[in-house]
C-alpha cells in the first residue's frame, strides 16, 4: 500500500445496526450494509445489506432509531454464516466507517480476519471541517449538501439503515477528498491510527 494514491484506492464502507444496549449485555449486530468505491467512483452494483440473526429481542429504543423489529429478523442469516460474503467484500480493501469503533467491534466475530486498515470519516471530518457544532453523519451529510446524491444512488435512502449509513460514509469521504484536493495524495494520510 506504500504510496498508493487515494484516486487509485479500493475502499469498502461498512455499517452495522444493533439490537440496542441492554443492562449487563454488549450490543449485538442485527443488520449490516457494505458499499464499495474504486478509484473514487461509487459502484452501486457492489451495494450489500442483510439482516442478521439475533439471540435476543431488539430493544424498543433501538427500534425507534432504526425501525428494525424482531419480525424483520426472522429467517435472517447468522453473522458467522456470512463469512464468505464479508471476505469477498472486505478483503484487500481499505475500510471506511463513521466512528469505526462499533464496526471494528462487531467484526471481531471473525477472529484474525485481517480486514483494514481503516479511514474513519468522523475523525477526518473533525480535522478537515473544524468548528462545526455537530459531526454526526446525518448532520455532516446535510451540512455538505450530499443528501440528494445519496437518494439518487440509493432510492429510499434513510439514516440509521446499515447500507444507507455505509454509503453515506463513502459519499462524505468522496466529498472531503474533493474539497481538500487529496485525490493525488497517498492514502496513508487518511488512515486512522
């Protein structure tokens, strides 16, 4: 990856939605979305989303955020059964997420997966757009006037839906690269620690 330019990079954004926090229990993923960008061009044919099997019910508060209910998860595959899909879509790519902590934590279901390195659009936005009142993904999309682009790429786009949020991370990254004129710079400049 040494000296790989951003304009020649293969990126995959990933986002998970969870069943919500419950006292004494870690969050568990119930939906995943993945989108790809190659050479700074989005590839709608690469879009992927799936509900995920859950051992417990979705909390009421989580349902209010993302609208996913236990009924949506009936017959959903387990996260582990999707290993071939994840391997195909995430291997040999730089991963992108807005606040990568949750995505990294859920990917630990695949020990020694080797996915990464990462670009975190939350960290990058704070560096390139200092002084904003909010760095939430939805607020950044609105502030950067990117909503129409997202709705064109993914009709029915809505925040807190895994594929929509993965795609929003890529569109935001594309915008930041363009605004800061970084396309001809090494990808290492944007990698998260």
